[in-house]
C-alpha cells in the first residue's frame, strides 16, 4: 500500500447529508467547482439561530477546512481545544463526508456535542478506501477517541503452535505476534480451552512441550516420557522419522482430518492386537481415547461450516455486547463476549461495523465471517481482509439455514452475557455505595485503588495497585512498581509505600487534563459509562495501619494532591484509608484508619467489610504473583547473562561444552577459546568475569 499523506489542517464524525444538500453537491460532474457552487447555493444551516452558539462555532471551523478538501478517500480527525482527539472517521470522499458536519442543526445530540467541541481538524489522504479503513482502525486503537466505538478488550487470543524451526517440532500454547516459524491453530476463546486441548494432544500424539534449550541438554528422558505424554525425541527414544509421523498426525488432526487420524490409529490398534503386541495396542487405545475427548469437549459442532467467526451484536440499557464464536475444522473452539464503548445513539450495525475492523487489526481472519447485521463497509472490509490474509474472505449476514442458527446462538449468548454484566454492575454499584457510607465519603465512588507491597526480607521488592469501579475489577488498569530506591532499608514498608504512591501520582499529575463536553441545547453532558472510570481515584485503600497511612498522606501533601479526611481535608479530595489486619490476621476483625478519625471497625456482617476484604485480597494476590514471577526469574538467571557479548547462541555453545556455569567458571582460557563461536576476546572477557568475582 502507498504511504498516506497527512495534511495538518485541524478534522469530524459519521452522518449523512440531507437529500437536498447531497443532490446539490453532486448534481454536476463531481468536480470541486460543484462543491463551491453547492456551498454558495445551499443553506447548510450555518445561520440557524436556533442552534447553540458553540455548535455554530464548531460548524464554522469545520466549514473552513471543508472548502480545501480533496474529493478522494482519506481519514479525518476532529480535535478539541486542548488537542484531544474527539473522533476519527474514514471517507470514500473526504469532501462529501465532512460537508455533513458544516450544518449547525439537524444532528443527534452526540454529533452536536462533537461539533461543538471541535477546535481543529487533521486529514490524511489515502489512495483507496481500503487504506482509509485500515488507517482509521489503527488511529482509533491508538488514540481511543471518546466519540468513536471502542473495542475495550483487545487482549490477544491464544493459539496452539507446532513449531517448524527445530528437527523435533514442539507443541506449545502461543499468544502474541506470530513471528515464529511453524503452524498456528486457533484462535481459542480462552486459555482454559487451549490447556485442555494441549493436554489431550500430548497424550494422543506424544509431542514434546519442553523448550529447545531444555531439549538439547537432556541425557535421559524426563518425567513426561515416564507418564506417556512425550515420546522422548530428546534422547532418541523415538527416531526422527517416527517423530515426524507423530507431528504429521497432529497437524492433520488440527487441520480437520480428525476422522482419518482416528481411523488410522484404530487400524493400527487392531493389527497390534492381532500380532499379540498388547502393550502397543494399549498405547494406541489411550491415544484414540484422548482424541475422542478433544472432539467431544468442543460443544455444539457445525456440519456445514468448516471455518468461520460468528459475530452477533446486542443492546440493552444503553450498553452493547458483541458475542464472538470461533469455529475451526468443523469444531467449536469457544466464544467470548465483548462490551464495546459506544454512545447509545449508535445503531447495532454501526457498532458491529466499527468493531470488526478493530478486532481483525492483529488477528488473521477465517475464510468466512458471519454477522447478525448487514454492515455498510462489508465490501471494503472483505477486500482489506483478503489482501492481508492472502486468500478470499467472505462476510455474510445469513438469513436461514445452519449458518443463521449459529448467528442466533451467538446472539442468545450475547444477550445472556449482557444481562449478567448489567446485574453485576448493579450489585457492584450497591457495594460501592455501601463502602462510601461506611467510610463517610460524601460522593459516589467510581474508582477505588488498592495498594500492597510484596518482598522477602527486602529482596525482589515490588508494589502493586489494583483498581475497582462500577463494573468490577478493571484488570487492564492494574499496575506494578519495581522498588528502585537503593537507600531504603530492606523491608521498609513505609518507604516502599512512599515510593509507589509518589511515582503513581507524579505521573498522574502529568497525564491528567480536564475533559468535559460542552452542554448542547441546555442539556448537561451525559454521565460517563460504568466502565469508564476516571483517571483520579475517589478512594485509596492501603494495606497497613497508621504508619503506612501517614506515609501516604505525606507524599500526597508533598505533591499537592488534596485529600478528603483530616484538618487540611478538601471536599473534592481523595479519601485515604488504611486497613490493619485483625489479631492473628483473622478476617473480619480488621481495624480501619483515616486521618481526623479514631480507628474504627465495621460490623462482622457488613457487606462493606466483605467488599473491602475482596479488594485487599485481590491486591495481595496480584502483588504476591508478581513478586514470585520476579523471584523465579532471578533464580533461573545465569551468570553468563551478566557478561557483555554473550547472546543465546554463545551461551548455548558454552553450556554444551562445559555443562554448567560453574564448570565454565573453572575452565582455562584456552578451553574457553576452543568453544565454537567464542573468539579470543570473548574468551578473555568470560575468564576475567569469573576470576574477578572469585577474587
């Protein structure tokens, strides 16, 4: 694709011109003169005194840029006075699309608010509408404009990978960029589904799951070989040709040839039994049973759809849900519900249209995509996905038959998922209300941050922050902090808490900026959606007593952050509460500390107490998990990692030659220089490193 050309003109949204304006714009030969004639002869509403002044002002700004726009395709961005990106849109004709925003009246409240907030626009011209569609999706994902439909959860899906860069291919779970050579099968809707399938595949095909370095250093088979979940290619328990046959069977099974693979194994089992090779027949029987377990656990499998993604969109109480089902090799590989952020004025087809482009930005599409609604950009999206995939991708909204049944099943699951979410949100809001009442906080809680530290005698110290709001725990906003202050005494919880809160709020102050919609027609801006927690917390919970509380208050005062409680408290400040564990660390006997108040407890059956315990336990779980992962990484770190110029290849060669890092440290300079890939300078560096440490 050609490189988009950016024009630094200040950018709007999706709306169609009224019929008479559109006719006036396109009744000529489609040249720019036609637009200028239309602009002078058609009342586009700029002088409509009934429209609010802010909307008229925004429309005038847009009209100024509209006059100089080209007729071709491109992407436009609407910017607010503070530079915030309000909306990103694409157009087959920038001139035609942007003309729809030059009117001051006749818009929905959402579009009117957007026009009123527009202070400038930026345009990028592209060669084709397909390029514009892709660029629009990238901009939306990067900039997250508040007037667009936003796909909230962009976490990558897990795949099963049979590697292709080793003589003994590995069977592993894979997530992220597909840059390793091999065959990828998926996506799966959840890690649980992948792990279950992997376990069965290991029993069925006996492929290795160990890393290449572990494989290369084996001198005898590992435990997986003993429990019949690996064929032992590392020590030639199975020769290379036999292992390649197992890999081929696994590829065939995952590619949809499960029936052929099982039939062949059944024939081999019968032959082995006839030859009285009962041990081999038993192994084949176990492999067939494992394959049957995979197929039987896939749920409802389609008969006529080999490979498809099924999307169904639903709406209730101003919120949207997009349910996605994955079908591969005639098997159901799971489903997932997404809850995109979108204004309630959007229609289901509009939400689905925008969602699909963002969804496939970093995922390979199947050959068939089934939808619950027809979308406007179907042909453009088909072209884009086909070009990127290298094969034809079909998008359809079926009306009958098995394909329609799949869409209906996805829609039903989506409605149920949205109902559960709305119910959970209502319960969560009640708990937040109870928490505010228990701590005497005179405002609605929309963001609660909980902090905890984890270390072992000061080593591998980390701080952790978890976030909760009306929609529950918001894991995408969790943060960890590696404690960097070397002057801290090991185990100084107060000092660690000061560092964590200092770094958190220093960054928050830099990133924060006011963001509010101007009122339109005297109507106040709509309240934020439940999932849209503010940047600033309403309540901070600290896992600790009075000492930790004072450390936090001191750092907040130093940064100029107003707090709610205490003699210097502000009604708009952040509430800070410390939680001290009860005697013998018993749950239910916690003591709470807040500035300006005596220590207090909550009733043993108070719902707010249970909620606080959940919040604290989640912070503790997150902190402990991160600390353990960091400690494990340190335990497995080799001294060779600290030597400059020693990469994976040289490290592998040294370990092949000497076995362990300790043996490398005892080796002579001549022995080190004889290792393949290690020159004299590198050998000297390794020798000096170990002998300087010893000295």
